[in-house]
């Protein structure tokens, strides 16, 4: 049970602004081809913030700051790093396994030129456990498997994705061969290029745009279809429109059970409920954020977390009440369960 606590002499800039309201009249109206929009407003932000000793959320929340990828848990007294980011350790280009127990990221070198790092070379892939109580770690050398030019948009190297719980998929050079590669993270074995291409095509989970590998579809948890955003709608496995959710294009986040879809209409934060076929206006303007807007759902899809002035805010999606954690970070990445 999450609670609010008093007496902490900590000030959060702007939290007293009425960003959340129970009495906001929504001006959003869905078109006939989309689901109806109704208000379901978040409560005002709770204050003061809750110290770590009083946290009650389940699982582990991952985020990043200027130093690397960090984690917080209710059953740990302090946050801890999963991977550090540097000129030889590219943690910001890393990715979590489907269950959140492992983290894979490139290692390499940077050659500086001028104000920015001009040339990035990835020479290995590091896989580490995200549990600080475990020392499981693997490192696979692949000299020059990827490279790119750095700039304000990032390091410019092709991303790594988890294909399943044991394997990663990436694009680059391995043993002198360029293309799609699938590697077993524990043995380092790499599929033959032709077989890797077949597996990639059969999965339907990824796509290549301008020679860049990326996630192709956001499948529903039961694989009965997928969510697409051109426009925002539910589609069948053979790309047929099943049901319109909202008739315009919008970036979105999907809950683990695939029932809730968080997106925006104009500058308002809204959430579509697939069971009820309703879009809830959360009475919140995204323009009032002071940091990059990132949202993560809890593993059971019952809670939503986001940052306000670098503090995580956890919202109970049943009661719409919230708790602010005494912890500062820059960007939320994921929320996974811990082992039972």
C-alpha cells in the first residue's frame, strides 16, 4: 500500500502548480471513427515526497542519468548501477532482456574530433545481470562489428535488441559478413547469416529502414494482432484494420497486458482502455513537463510512472492517486518484476 508522508524538508519546483485536477473540463472530442473520450483525472500531486524506507512499489524501476543506467527497488536501501556509460562503455545504447533480468550493451572506442565525438567503433557486446546479488556476465569480442558518427542525436551506432530470453539480434559485421546477426548471449554462438535472415523475416517483429534495424510492430500480448499509429488503431496479423482507436497519428506506450495505451491528443495526456473501448482524458498537459517525457507501466499494468522535476511519480491507475519517490534521475527506461 502506497502512502503519503509529511515533514520532509525537500522542495520540488513547480509541484504546487495544479497540473492535475479533478475539476478540469475536457475539450477533447474523438471523431466518429475513434473511441469516445471521457475525463478520468489524476489527483493532485502528493506532497512531500516519500523516503526510500517507506517505498512500497513492486519490482525494479530502471532509469539513466549522466553516469549510466541505474535501478531502484523498495527492498534495497540505495539505488545501484547496472552499467556505466563512458567512451568505452556505451550503456545508453543498451537494452533489457524480455524479463528484465539481463542487460546488453556495446563496448568500443571513441575518436574525438572538434566539440563532438566524430567516430564511434563498437568492438564487443557486454551482457550483465541486472540483479546486484548476481555476478552473471558475458563479453563477446567482435572487432568493428558496428560504427557510426556521434552528434547531438546520440552515438549513431545500430541498436541491439533481444530476440528472445537467450538471444540478441543486431545489424553489423561479424566474421567479415555484414547483415542481420542473431547471437546466443551465453555461448556467443552466432547464427549463419542466411538462417538469421530467415528467422528475422519469419518473426515479423523487426524492420529495417535506411539500413537501420528497429522494432517493427507492437504485438498484443496474446499475438492476436498489433497496435499501429498510422492512425492509432488495432490491426490483424495480416495488416487489416480491426478497430480504430483514434484517427490521427500519435506516439504511444503500451502496458504489459496490452490493455492500456498511453498517448497524447494535442498537448493532453490520454489513455485508451481496450477492454472498455474508451479513451480517458487524464486532465494533464504534457507541456508542463520540465524534462523529456517518459512513461513506464508496472509489470502488472496497475501503475504508471513518470518524472516530474527529475522525481519519479507513481500513479495508481485504479484510484488515480500518486506517490512521489525521494530519488532523482533523468530518464525512465523500464519497470520489471523482481524474482519471487
